[in-house]
C-alpha cells in the first residue's frame, strides 16, 4: 500500500463478499484497503451497478489483479496494468497485454516496477 490506495473489486455474490472481508480481516490485511466495490451490487455513490471497467475508470485504478482471465480481457482502460494471478503455477504463461504472476510476490514485484 506504500503511497497507493488498494481497493477490492469483486464480482462475488453478496453472501460471499462478507466471507472475503472476514478473511482479509483475519489475515490482518484489511487495514491496507481503502474500500471495496462490487460489480454485482449497486454502488451507492452513483446509484447503479457498475462493471469492473466502470469501477476502474471511476476510481482511477491503475493496476487490476484478478484470478480470472476473462475479467481482465473485458476491461479496456487506458494505462491500466492487468495482472492475472495463477497462484502456484509452475509453467510460464504468456497472454498478450496481461502480466501473469505465479504468486503474490510476483504481483508485488510487478507493481513496484510501475509505481
């Protein structure tokens, strides 16, 4: 979080969002997040459900980490660094326009290169 805002953007259903937030709190990392946003629940600040792309645009997101390649491919935001996390992957995976990280340390290293 050094000098940056971290936001959780999720497409999970409402009942599993609470579990995710509880997990982040249990791991003692929730305090690093500026907030959370959902692409399936109405955003009260704008009064509608926003897509992940719209959330990225609205909040000026510059890095998006996702474990689902489909979500990263759908987003076309100028200057957005897209990172696919494949935790535990052993082979090198190449996807045009998307950095593929094998673990969370790879994610941190890639973010540090651009910030």
